[in-house]
C-alpha cells in the first residue's frame, strides 16, 4: 500500500477544502486539464485499493506534489 487509509483521508479532506482550478499547470511538462476529476479518481482508486503499487505510487506522488504547490501558493 502506497499510503495509509489515514493519509488518504487527510489528502481527500485537503482537496475537498479547496476550490480547484479545472486546468492546472504543474510545470512545463505536466498540465492537468481537469484537476478536480483527476484528484477524485486517484483518491477513489487509492481508497478502493484496486491499483497496484506500481500504478498507485506515481499518482499518490502527483497528489503530494500538487498539494505542496497549492500550499505554497497561499
């Protein structure tokens, strides 16, 4: 498991407490065209524990990175 259920819940609460822009440019190489949908799908996938670690780990790392960017933008 990439993250504990508590970590996933904390991440879910973080993203639910913010208004997310639909288009989000993380850096020159990565643009999310529907960030709210991406976040929702990743969190649901992590909660259902149906992704392998190989698939889940980069998506979890995406959420962590996006969260850091949003926290630093304040």
